[in-house]
C-alpha cells in the first residue's frame, strides 16, 4: 500500500470492498436528456469478474476515515487480435466521487499501478468513452506525462430495439434454440475475422438454452447469437427524463415499433445480444433474424446490440427502429504495450462493457 500524500492512499480492491465500490458507482449518474445510473448491484467487484478471467482494481481511500474516494478496473480476458487469440485488458469504471474530483490529482498514479500490476498479463488495452463525455475525451486526447496514450479506433453505437415487421425470407428458414450441430464450426470459421471478438462461449457466461441459430432450407447455419440477461449483476436505471423524453415516457412507443422507455427509478428490463454473426453479412437475413429472436424471447422490454462503424452489419439498423447511445473506442498504450489493431472489422460485445 502506497500513500500519495498524507490524505489519500492506494490499495487493491477485493470482493470485500463491494459495498464501498457500489457507493462509489452510485454517487452520481450520467446527465443528459435521459439521466442514466449505470450500476453493478449488489457487488461491482464480483460483477466485473463475470466478464473476464481476472480483474485488477486499484482504489483510492481517504487515509483518515477509510472512505473509498475513487478507483478504476482492468478486466482481463481473451479475445481475437489480428487473427490470433491474445490477452486483452478492458479499462473501465474509472471514477472519483464528486466531492473529491478537485482534490485527487492522482489518476496518473492509478494508471501506473494498473499497468505495473498487469505487466506481462495483457497484450492490448482498450476502453470506451461515452460520446457526450467530452471532458474525458479532452483529458485523453493528448498524451500527458506519466499517462498512457489513447488512440481513437472507431465510433461505437449501442442500439436498443424490439423490432416488429414482416420476415422477408423464403420458406424453409427455421430458428433453433440451444447448442446445435455445426454451431461450434460456424463460430470457429467467423470469429477470427473480427478484432476483439471473444473466442469462447463460456466467457460470455450464457447457458445453452440462450443460444440461437438460424438455418436455411438446406440445413446450413446462416446466423447465430446468444441472448444474455445480466440484470442480476449489471443494471441500467433511468433516474430522470428531460425535454421531449419527459413526455415520451408515457407513450406506448411499441405501437410505433420502438421499445418503450423504462420507468424512472426502475431497473431496465433488457437483454444483450452476443456473438451476433450472419453468413456473408446478409442484411436481410440479419434483420429477419433480429425479428425472429425478439418474438421468440419476448419477456424483455428491449434488447441491446453494440456495433462499431466499420462492422458490416451496422447498416441493418437503417431498417430496424431503435434508440441508441454512442461511445468512442480507444486502444490504450503505455511504454510496454505496442500491439496495434489491423483493419479487420471489430466485434465488441456490449455485454462485456
């Protein structure tokens, strides 16, 4: 344990710090026309462990009282990088309580400890920053002394949807649920074509009944994905609507083909789509697959799918009604991490962010 001065000190979080971490993450929400509290009840440390093989979680405490004032997490997990399976570190949850943001000038130290503790374990670091968080983007735009270098990669959009409409596929297509013949081969043939795609099902913590495949008339798998319900350890809570959204929350938007807005201060009833892959990136098959999935799994108010700008299926949402929020994807480099992403499309799972 190292003290930056007489007021604050660093330590490494564990499962026992869960209640304090939850207080940190719920100390304020993201403001905008829709104020969102993104939280990880009941224990953020265990929540992040659901999404990787290991977490490294430096935290800052007030020395006199032991109050947890800030922290940041690195989730270590395997992913495809330039066609090979590498160890990646997703940097997330960097937060300081509002009362201490002008008193703790030690983000550099937090990063340095993160990199020292993960040295040799991570080939590539990356992170996402909400598009509206311009303060963070300005902070990391230029490299500062003792800070890592942030390299912008792609805009990343999370689509929230529950589509309706006609399925424009020829007769004979069928939706299968559960692990089925040929599914492993389907993913093995496609996942390495995408950067940051997870190489194995288990990393996504799904069960067999939540895996879906679409077959054509010949029995060939044309599309596949998993549906993740993460509400027991990761929640989105709308704390306030403003502007036009204040009125839209009372309208059944599903009549117009959009997902209904969640009630204020209630946990959103959502599920994430994972490893969403379509043979030859056929947009009509992708659109029909989305409709078939959401009809089959109808208990959720909306579904989420994250796609970067260069993903070949991104334009499918030109024909699927949705609401969205946008982020920016960065790779993060220190003096010991030099791995670069090549020009392959990126498959970044919203369920792992």
